[in-house]
C-alpha cells in the first residue's frame, strides 16, 4: 500500500526549503523528494573541480534551439539544489518589472505588484541576513533596510569602480545573501571566493542553512535519490493525489499526498508535468492553456575583462562581486532595445573552471597561456553585465523522442535569445569595454554570450488561458498543485532570480497553509 | 612513502567524496583501489580503465601542448578516471559544455579524430609530431573544423581537453601556489596535488 503524507515537495532547492519550513511548522507532514544525493555542509569542499558534483548532468537536457541555456551549469542536484552553488546576489525586482505589458506594451504583466511582494522580500531578508548598503543603492525599490552592513571592497572592486566614476555612473555594494557579521548562529564570510563550490561555513544563505533547518526541526523529511517521474491525479484529473518516483535501484514508488509542490527547477518542472499527461490531461498536467513549457528565458550575460598593471587581488571577495550598478535599469530609451541591464563588479576569480582566469582567453594555449596566467593572476579585472530577456512563447521546454533510463521522454529546450536581449547584450559589450578602459586597463576583451538563471515554462498570470499558475503559484487547472522556483516568472527583469523566488515561495507557501482546507478539498 | 593508511585506504563512498575535495581520486594500482592525486597516479603507474595505451600517449601529448606541465600533472589519469564515472558525479568540464554523456564516447572519438587528422596532415600520429607541427594542428582545431576531421566538434574537443589540462595544472593548491594565488580553503587539503 502506498505511503501517504500531507505534502510532497519535488526537489530540494531554495523554493522547496521555504515551502517545507512553512508547511511543516503548520503541523503538516512534509516529504521532500530529491533526485540527487543528501548533502551536508561538510561535503562542500573548496575546489572548483569538486564543485562540479553540485551541478546537474542526467537526465540530460537536449537542446535544439539556436542558443543554449547552460542548464547543467545553472542547475543543481542534491540537497540544496542550485542554491547550494549560487552566488548570493540578491537585488529586488523593480515595481515596473511587474507591469511591462501595461506600462510599455511589451512582455507580460505579473498577476501581482511589487507592493504585494514587498513584505515577503523584507521577511526573507531578515530571515537569511541580507547584507547591503541601503543608502548608496539609489535604485533600490522601497523596503526595510538591509539587516547587515555591506561586504568590504577590495582592490579589485576599488580599481574597477574608477571606470564607473569616470563615466559618471553610480555604484553601490552588491546586496548579498552573505553574512558580513555573525547572524542567527551563522558565521560571517571570510571573503575567500569559494561560493560556487558551496559555502561550508554557512555564511552564504543556501538552503542547508536557511529554511531547511526549520523544516527539519518541525518534522519534515528530506529523501534523497528519489527521482519523481509524474504527478498523479484522481480519475477525473481534478486533484493531484501524489507523485510517482523511482529510487536508486530503479524501483518505482507511489507517494500519495493531499498537496503537491513541484520545485524541481525550471526544466524538470515542465518535463514532469508534460510527462504526467493522462486521459483528462492529454497534453500534460496543468496545460489547459497550451503554454506549459513556454516563455523559457535566461539572462544574456557578458564578462568584460581587463588586464591592469596593478595588484587586483582578484581572488578576494565573493563570486557575486563587490559592487554593482543599476544605472542602466531604465527599460525604455530613445533608441535601442527594450529592457533593463545591470552591472556586477569584481567577482572573485579562481584560475580554473568555466568562469576562471584561464577560460577568459580560451584561444591561448602553451607558453602563451602560461604567461597570460602569470600576468592575469595578479592583474585581471572583470565586470559582468546581466541583461533582461523577453518572454517569447516559441522559446520552450518540450518532450524529446529520446527517453531516460526509466522510460520517460527527456526534456528538450528550444531557445533563441530575444532580439531585445541581444541588443542589450551588445550595448553591454560596448559600455563595458569603455568602463574597463576608463578604469585603467591595458588590454580589454569580452567573453562570448552566456546565459544566467533559467526562468519561465510554468509562468504565473491572471488568466487561465494565458498562464499556468495564478499569483500564488497555484496551477489554474489543479488547485492542490503548486509550483516553486523561477519557472513561474513571466518576465525576467535583469536581476538574479534567487531572492525573488524565495519571496514568491514564502507568499505561496503561506497561502497554501492558510487556505489548506479549501485547497485540498 | 605515504603512510600505510593512505596507501591502502578503504575506498568507500564517504572517503571517496572526501578525497575528491582534496584532489584525491580512486585509482587502481595493480588491482588495488587507492586514493591518489592524478599526479601521484601517473608517477606510480596507475592502471587505466577506459583509455588505451595509444590514447593515453595522445592525450598526454595534447595536454602538454595545451598547458605545459599537464602530462606530469596526470591529465590522462584524471580524464581516464572520470570517463567511467557516473555523469552526475563527474568532475569533467565537459559536463558544463553540453557534452552528452557518456563522456568516454566523446574522448575516444576526439582522440581518434586528432590522430587521423595528424596522419593526414603530417603523415604521423600526434605523439610523433614536432612541436611546431603540433601547435599548428591544435590551432586548427581550436577555432575551425578541418576538412579531414571526423569526430566531435573540434573547438569543443579543444576546449574540453584544455579545461582538463588547466584543472590538473592550475586548479590545485600547487597550481594556485605557482601563480602566487593564496588557496584560502575552508576545508584545507592535507597535501598538495
């Protein structure tokens, strides 16, 4: 006979941690099923090489579009999900991000406004201990002051800030989910730049140190190596009844639940729902709109590099940078692409890996690479532009013909960066090179286009025929099925997605808690 | 000589995970599993699981052209050890670069294509090329698809092997020290690799 719990949460990342804490503390029996392994802080070794274990690989995502979404690099696997290796850059969405269709006739509107979400931003930042400079951050939407002072600025940040000053641009400390002082029993950061490898001190707010500890204390259970394949429903397809999952041995199990929260990141959420097709839902679960999997987005990003004849100390700080600028956040300009841009200044660097020093000049090898490494270890500086992507229905997650080891179709991404996103990226390349030159670099170059954060696929909206969930991440079609994570974002803004998804998850989890009887009835 | 406990460590899952954090991986020495760095594995003649002896030489030669020091740092031992690993546990950069698992197919095909190209262009396998010839050939695969290439996209193969070479030479505490970068680990390695 199948086990039964009150709530099953699929995935053990950021959104899952919030749902688990809120619902377990409300007395619900909560089970979190995670595809990957159990993971503890002491498993997080300071090495870019071992950090690769934190990332996704299989079931693999197939890609058929013009551009890649860098899924394996962005996604996570194991307890903590992608948030275990995220950089902790936590700016807020701006009020206009929620109303782009209404204000500008572009993109989509959210089914909520900034003021609806503001209290949740404030509560999350108080819970995790956000650091920042409330006064210096002149672009910051209304909200409670940061509970912790900003991160220190080292040589790398100070030198690059000269470029912004020369071009009359404002900078402020990056708002970071990284402790600058002891907070709620967690230690302060030591600024050694190992964030991507996971932070074993707990200074960076990953789910292993925020929300999941509350959930576990309240009785929630985290179950590793349990790969969910389908969401199950009653015969009429009106309510979710649980999930089917496969364990490490390949054995299939059913876990029944009064409510299901899918929080398995953007791609797997869409894939699981598409694979949950049934007679009442022939095109996939929660897909009466036909838009499940659609509006896939990623932030077009570029690193601008410069070699300086100064000791940059580029190994100091955190991977999320020391300073940032939102002077280019205005969405409409006289000419040029629509949307926002944001600069991140002076992220900590390591010699190897995708964002490491050696990869900044992938064309070099042999003695040329050797001499570059010696010079760059001392004098390389970098800034990163994050550009807004546009929600386009043709960018999508769909099912492929190829199947995984358990017989379920793999996901396939069909994605091409939006024209506006490409225009913003080009503008960033030009401006970034000018900024680095103005800071005093001898040589300036830039990276190929990358993609940061993955959003969409299960977007929220007011209308059931134009979106998958409502404002509280509840699917329009199945009232006891909720979605967690950046998949519900209908627009991307130009800010990192983690703070936003935490705030949305808190709002949605509390809605589920407070409306339990009607939701599961 | 290392202490007996490290020479004959039990390679259970926990010690394996700890080892990978320290740069140690499970290698086979005369049929016995031991935790070693790739550099140690090469120096002690560890067995290869996936690569043939010719492939080992080709990969070492290519790695050395890409990043001087990669041969002795154990690039072939590192890649070989990871080729047969569970892709989700893989430490190869190929994982980030959209190489479809199993990664062994990618390396076998890439190394074979490199040798074929070398034979067509210089009438000799890659390991027998003069330095200048090897550099010419590597340059050609780094940014184009040579007519006689029959394997995975050559710039992708170049990028992956270059990343492997960078990992074993610079991605270690020893590599950091060579560049005068403080390693600053939260969990300090007990030895450099």
